[in-house]
């Protein structure tokens, strides 16, 4: 009995000692990242220069970047979004009078925001495309059920910058008034993932639950990649 107990203790100790090394091997075989990086969307331009990474010369590429923008949130406070290079963001476009998919859009945004409510590296922004009607108080009333103040989530309306232009030129999605119907707007049904360098890393259509589940997983992956990229030992 004593010998069996001792053997179990030795086996457990060996597992504790070996497991971290085994996991490290899976993650970092010969210094290479075993996980596939998330894609980067938008126009890409080769600069003609190279950077040494993990012992290899990698061509430098200029990627599409979203300019920081200043809008007004549901509290009537000016917010400059995407200005912090230590955080990533999830963004969507909606309007409060929407009677199609906007409720599902923000319900799914809320599901993601709840998962990362305690993570200071993740921010959430919902931009209304109906700025004439969706004033701060309207947004505050609409957002109250989501308790956005507990999730680093801003509902944004018109400020210094034009939201339709931000959507088209920055996030590369449609945003326009539907001229065939009153108080109707055309806009994206996706949640958009943006990294700390203001690059688009994914579009996730909320009409498919699995797409939002994938977003949750890819936020986790992006957070790991962000930490890795900022490491002095990369």
C-alpha cells in the first residue's frame, strides 16, 4: 500500500515537472508560434524593408489602419475611440429605431462584452448610424438594459467626426440612409474586431451564433498575440 502511494506521488510530481515543458513545446517549437495569426483586412502595401523576427527576415508591410475618432457617448461625454495602443476593440453599427437585426446585433455584443468585462485590454463601441435621432439621452435609455458602464462599452453618436465616413473609410463596411423608406438605414450586421494598432482582424456576422463564438475565441487569441508582440523577448 505504501509503495503504491509512493509511486502515485512520484507520477504526479513527474507530471507537474514535465507538463509545462510539454505545453511550451506545443506552443513554441523551435521558437515558432504554433498558432495561426489572425488575418489583417484592408489594403496592404510592401515597404521594401525587412524586420528580423524569430531569426528570420520578414518583409515589412503597411496595413490599412482606422484613424482614431471622437464621438459623444450615452452619457453626453466626448470619447476618442481607438486612441489607446494598449487595448483591442470590438465595434458595431446600429440605430435605436431599427426593426430588423439591431436587437440581435447588440444582444450578441453584450454576450461578448460580458465575457471580457474584467479584462482591461478589451473595449466595446456601438456607433449609431442615425445620429439625428439618436441623441445621448436616447442612447442612454436604449443601452440601460445592457449596463454598458460595467463592461467598458460606449454607445456613440455624432461628434467631431462623421460616423458614415468612419464606417466606410475606416471599418470598410456600408453605412447610409435607405432612401426608399423613412427612418431606415443600411449598415453592417457584423461585429468587427480591431487590434491595438487599429487594424481590422475579423468580421463576425451575428446572424450565426457560431460566428460570435468564434469571435470570443479569436479575442482570446488576439490578446495572446498582443502580449507576445509587445514582449522584449520576441
